[in-house]
C-alpha cells in the first residue's frame, strides 16, 4: 500500500509562521511535522510515499529529496503552478502516482502517534476514516459512528483526524484541475453506507494555529 501526505495548504491561520515556512516543515518536538510522518510511515511498512506541494513547495521538495535517507521512495505531486487543489483535488491529481489499489492519506499538519497500517483491508467499503475525540476548536465534531459505519449525524459526533484509507474510486469523477474539498465528497459516500471508521484515542493534535503549535511543543507526551 502506498501513502500520500497532504502538504500543499497555505496555512493561513498559522501566519506569520507560514509566510516563510510551509506548515508541514514547522518543528514539533525538535523536527519538522513532515519528518514525523515520513518516519512513522516507513516504520509501518510504507516505502512509497507521495507528497503534494504548492505554497513554498520548493522547500518541501528540497527537504525530502528522493526520500532515500529514510529508506523510502518519495514522489512529489506538484500543484504550484495552479495553486493548491484542496484535499480531494490534490488526491485526484496524484492518482496516477497512487495507482489502482487502496492507499492511505494523512494530513501533513497533524501530530499523532496513530500506528499506520500498510496491510489495511477496505473489503467492500470505499474508505475507512480515523476519527478522534473532539478538540476544543471543533466541539461539535464532523461525523458519527453507527457500529463501524461512519454517519453524517449521530448523538455522539467525532472529529475527522485527517487520516484515511481510500479506494481510488472515491475520486474517480473529480476534475483533476478543480479545487475540491474532501468533506462534501465523503458525506456523499457516507449517505450510501460506503465508509467505515474507528475512533483513535491516542495522541493527536491539529497543528492549525501558532497557539496549538506552542501547546504541543510544551507537552511532555510523545
């Protein structure tokens, strides 16, 4: 199974830090967020990784090089010319690199100790989402769970972690040149009972603002 790290976003809420540094290269616990992901993916058996870039993408390209120093093959999906395509659009553009088999996608601006699974099986589902307890900045959550099926409404809602396993068919009808967010696409398939999910209760943080970056760097949990 291949993996993709979404690293093309502008990071508006993280300004002014992201005026000169792409968000995935901001340091958490002594090294760039992106490096944490690469190392954890390789440790889990993901040796082929695609990274999309746009804002200050040349810094990411220079940092990762070909990935060999981590024992990985890293390929860049370049969105710099037209600007970032948002999550689903970025995945669509990268599909020729990801191939025809299910793949893992992880947001480049989260910090977590979730154990990626290179042997994960989607079976008859189109996607499997990793959900987390709602943080203070997303108190109402994104999705619910009905047994192992993700639902759009539930008494208990959870936050989408930014980690998911996908069948490429999810993105088949998207225009590869159009900016396309992921959530509306997922909600359509959720209504068709085509997406499974689980709750992860370990360390997870959305590094979306300078304040949250400071908080995660001050914690003693690894």
